[in-house]
């Protein structure tokens, strides 16, 4: 007896949902690096070192255009860095406070890093992925662009403070430029600015505002390419090469190596954690 079409469609929907659930559960095991180390080598490389996986698609001559191993930690270093992001009785990771002006920000002696990017670039999702080893930390993620209106401070034990900056562009706070410019220019313990760029669309006009501020104030910064799971390999590689060329030719303060990441598959998250631990002096 033939299955009625509506019933067949319903079964297909449930099968897709079940598959997504299995994928989500599989990705959740990648929060801990010990689970990553059990993966087959090719799969582990794809997850931990996504730039190396992209490099495989290039011809030998073209590989010089992509800086893959300027930051090239060992698996042991990456494993050490995980402890910095793992909440415990001795390592409290928590939301600290929010501020709309620099003089309202907490005065802390520890190194500080900040995350900045266009509205809807996936900034809060990325921070939530970085803090996945501390699930009690509440990082609010909204489907509506421009959700973050203040500077949100997160304390990572004795190691460093992470600042989630308001997004620029659509629905940005009216005082965005004054708030962010003052912070970037005057925050003395700011070690590195992480500039998030949507890997699907590349550097936009609004991104140039943040880039110009970092360059003008001679700030060391890093470009993190978000949402890599949403593009085909060919499109992603094209965007990465274009952004790499921009960094090489148009910037002075930007770290030469790009950091492609996905908050969905956790690709690149472990390497980014290790880089953060390294620049804040916590890999010794």
C-alpha cells in the first residue's frame, strides 16, 4: 500500500530533524579537546586547523598567498589552553558587568581582549562557543541584529577579561563611535582586539570603520572569519584569499594569519582559544 504524500512528507521532516539532532549532539562532544584528539587525523585537522584544510585546495604556488602557520601551536599547547576556558572551583568564569562608558567599566589589572564586529556577524554566538566549557556563563544570543547595546565584561578566572562590544552598522547604539573609540583609544590593559568578519560576504564598508580605528590608534588586532559552516568550500576559499590579500596590503596592525571559525561545528574554536591564551600570557 502506497504511503499518502502528506504522511511521507511528515516522515521526511522528522528524519531531517532527527539527523540534525544527531549532528548537534556530535558537535557538542567537540567542546572538550580530549574528544577531538580521538577523531581521525583528517577530521581533527579540519576541526582544529581549518586554514590547513583550505590550503589543501590550493596549488603549491598559490599556497604562499595564505598564512597558515604563523601561529602554529602543538596539540599539547591547545590542550593546555583548554584549561583556561574550563570553569572550576579555582577558575571562575562569569559575566562581570555592562558599561556604556569607559569610566563605568571595571578597573581590573588582568589583560583584556575585546570582540567587535558588524551587527549579525555572530559575535555573541562565537563568545558563547568559546565559553562552552563554562556552561553556567550566560551569553545572550539574539536572532535580531544589534542586540548588544553595551560593553559586556566577562572575567575568565585570574587569566584575562573578555569584552563583548556593541555591533556596528544596523541598529548600532547612537553613541557607538564615542563608546568604542574611547575604549579602544584609552583602555590601557587592552591586549588585542578581535575584529569579526562574516566569511560569507567578506569585508564590508562598515568593517572599514573598525579597521581604520585600529590602524589609527596603532592597536594590534586579529581578523576572525565567522559562519564558515554556511559557505561552500570554494566560496569560503575565495573570500579567505581576498581578505588575506587585504590584510597583507592594506593593514599594518593586523595579525597576518586569519582565524576562520564556526560556532555551529566548532571548527577553529580550539585554535582561537589557544591563541587567546597565548597573547594573554597564559600558555606558560
